[in-house]
């Protein structure tokens, strides 16, 4: 592996891609430390205190923003509005025939991507307003930005600054995808998770409610087991056999080869978790637009503090739903049955055309069930650990208020970390193999 990294560094174009990726991530971290005008640092610090009301929601927003919320920077929205816009368009494509046709046309996906950028702008405006209102509601008598909503010029400048910050973050992510190595949006979230891990680990060690030795042992065990299971599931696949018909041209025979279609147990990686994380924040954002009341306070407590059976059950089912939904969308977009038919291939025992597509869809849904349940269990791991600690240390532990061994690197965070690392390593592997070097992955 060390020799492979030396070979990578010797390749000028690959080295430049790595340097560009690192430089863009560094620029993002600098931008993450530029606060929005008018932010009250004392109010922000009170929100970030361990065990503070709404700490769970703030951690999710901080995760999706790549660590920018903890400074309430100009990019505090992160790439979350872009993710939300992507979810909306993905849901609309199967419903609106024109979008379906557009997706199949030459350049249609680029047009849909452009629509996603357009939709991200109003979503960023809404999230900026909702996020500030939520923080004000969590602070009570204080305000995160004193004078917001009462001072027109301040309100407009803050909303437009945060919207511009979102589009800047999305642009940086796309720049990494085009000019660097790996998926830019995922790498930005990856950088935020890594940046938060040391501070979370320090709080875990300093936690006095539970023995630090127990916390460290539980953290190491959860991390190692989760990484092993994640890699095992992520790399698992079912191979569907494909036979190509023989063709005779003159005295030569072509085709007749046998190959397979690799169907992943988890074909969509960490995308369902990112989508689910984005969706579970919506109830708290939505109720922030309305006056306080019993129902709104209950929703804010559940989805803002991220604790309770209702929250974890909702998070679990959202993860399972998005796994099935995105797997169906991805397989449908690939149009494997038509591609096989055009190239003279067929699945033994299955007629070409629609029966082949139905067979592939059926197989995908069956194996996706395992991947969906796996992602759901990993997603709710902090809640499970919270429950275990509350049972074992009922006298000294308050659910959701103490440091959590599973929240240093949450299940969703671990999947994102492992997924991004594997995806990036595969791209580096492809660069090496393309230049006749031996790779470092099996």
C-alpha cells in the first residue's frame, strides 16, 4: 500500500488532483470559520454546550454543513438545501412524465442538475430563516442574531449571505468532483465529520456520568464492529449471469461470451442516510414558522433534541424507505434490460425486454432489504447505546444529555466515512491500474 501511495504521488496529474482536493477542503474550512454578521457568540456557545436543548438537531445540521454550524458561519446551511432539492426532484421524476422523458434525452441529466441548482436557492432561503428561528426558540429569551426579523436590512443581508454561502459550498463540492478526486459533496461532509471527532472524543473521556473506561471500551468496540460490518455489507453483491448470443460474419464467430451483472447488497451507499438525516430535521424546521404551542413544542422536543422512541423509529423507517426508493431510481435510470437487448445479451431463463427488467427489479428489491435494514440499524445505533446506558446507569445517566460512545462517530457518520474512503480509494486504484501500476485494494 505504501508503494502504491508513492506511485500515486509520482503521477503529476493524480498528484495535482489530490492537491486540488485538499486545497478546496481547506478553503471550505476557512469559510466555515467566517461568522454571519450580527451573531451573538455567547448565545451560540450556550447552544453548543453538551446536553443543551436541541443539541441533537444542531449536531445533524453541523454534520450536513461540514462543521460550519458550530461557528454559525456564512456557509452554516452547508449543502443541505442542495440535498433537499435533489430529494424533491428525485421524487418528482417518477410522477411527472416530462421529467422522465427529459432524463432519457441527450443532456437531460444536465438539465435536471441545473433545475436542482435553481431549486436550491429558495430552499437555502427557507432553511436560513428556519434555522435562525429554531435557534432563537431553543435559546428562549436570547437571540442568535439580535434584531433578526425586526430589522429589514439585517434580515435581508443575513438571508442572502447564507444563501450565497450555500451555493458557494455546492460549487466547491462540484469543483472537487470535476477537478479533484472523489465525490465533492460527500467529501465536504466527510471533512466535517473528521473535524468534529476529536472534540467529541474529548467530551466522551471527560464525561463524569459514566466511567471513562466504559465509554472508551464501548466506543472502540462499536467503531471496530461497525466498520467491519459496513465493509462486509457494502462490498457484498449478487452476480446475475448474462449470456451473449453468437453471431457469425463470414468465417468468423463473434459473441457467445458469458459474464454477469454485479448487484450490490447496498447499491446506493450512504446516500439514503444523508437523505434521511435531511428529512428528520424538517419537522423541527417546519414548526419554527408557527407560534409556540403544545403540538409544536412536542415536535420540537422530539426532533430538535433527537431522542425518544418516535424519533428513532421515524429515522429508521426513513432510512429504509430511501434505500428502497433510491435503489429503484438508480436501477431504473440504468435501463439494464434495454442495454442488454441492444448488445445481444440476455439472462438465462428470462425473456428479453420487460420480463428482464422485472427480474432485475425483483432481485434488487430482495437484496436491498438486507442493505436497508442494515443501514437502519446503523442509523439508530446512538439511540440503542443511549437506551443501554440509561438501563445500566439509571441513577447517574440522563438519556440524550450525556456524552454517547456512539455519537463520537455516529452510525451514519461511520457509513459516510467508510463509503467516502472506499469510493476515493477506488478512484485512485483506477488511476493506478490505468497506468499499469499494481493497485492496493482487493
